[in-house]
């Protein structure tokens, strides 16, 4: 099995797991909109929110892989910032369900998540403003629950540092943009950076995100209380980890 075949299999597994999760929550309903309709989760439950975040996680992994394979590493890094947030959101919600402890933070998050973008057919006359739950509060909650090897304040600092580093790719900070510059003669590589020294780093980074995605599905499976499914995901996680190490990809130490 090649590394690409490993990733193909992992993505197929995550798609299948997502489909299984979808059947375990009330399905989206058709809601009238203008002269047609849109699909919405009308119950707006915590579990339905987890399914939606997992959907974005899997879609994002597919998209990240496309960017990686074509050498668009700046865009890959920007999308990985989004993947970090999808994963953190799924963890935030999953921990609440597993611990049977829905806090004010969770209620605020769900209210913001389910709020419609516009409250009027004419977007220019819309009055609402979507509230944003500060990412630092989500980081603090996850660090406190996980009981990491470092103290919670250090865990928050690490999460904030990683988030800021990837933000430079999202917002186009100069240090990150200059990673596109080089070669002989030096120039900006704007049609992909395959064959450059950046390639191995970003391929390694993508393997980490694939592994984290599998781990996130494992946590979500715990929400369902399905021990057979959870065991299957954990076995696959271990298999993916071992095969990744065989290819020299490795996984984050704190995820193993």
C-alpha cells in the first residue's frame, strides 16, 4: 500500500463513518425559502452540530489533499487553520455530550452556529449580527477537559501560538507570503510549489491532519455510546498510525 492508497482508504472510512453518524440524528428538513426551500436541522441539537462539523472536516481534508498534490502549500496551510477549528468545535461539542455537561459556553456556541445569516429576504436590510465565541474560550475548555501533560494555561498558549501561525497564511502576513519566494533566479512561485524544499514539510503536516481527523471521529463515536463502532475506529486509528510511521510520516505525540 502506498501513502496515497493509505490516504484514499482513510478518507473512504471517514466518509462511511460520517454516513453512519448521519443516520443517528434527526435528518435535515426542507424549510421554505423564497420560492424554493433550503435544508435545515430544525431540532438544532448538539449531536446534529457534531455531524455538521465532521462533514466540514472530511470535505476539508479532501480539499487539503488536492492543494498538497498540486503544490499550493500556502492555501493548504490556510485551509489547515480551518480544519483546526472544525476539529476543535467537534471536540467542544463531543466532550459536552460525553460528560453530559452542557455549559453556557456550549449554549452560546450552538446559538451562534444555528443562527441564520439573514433575517430578511433582502440581505441589505438584515438586522442580525452573528455572535462569535472567542477561540481562546474553546481552547481553554478543551485544555481543561483533556488533562494534557502540560498545565491548562500552557495548553491554551500552545493552541493560540499554532492558531496565530496559521492565521498568517489566512490573512497573508509577509513572513508567510515569503515562503513562496525562492529558486534560481528567485521569484514568487504562484502556480504551485511542487519540487521545492517546502514539499516534504507540508506532506508531513497533512499526515498529521489525517490522523487527527480519525481521532476526532473516535471522540464523536463516544457520543453515540456505540462501543463496537468506537472500538473499530480506534483499531483503524492504530493501523493508520503504524502505516504512517512505516512511511516516515509520524503522528503528533499528543495524539497517539
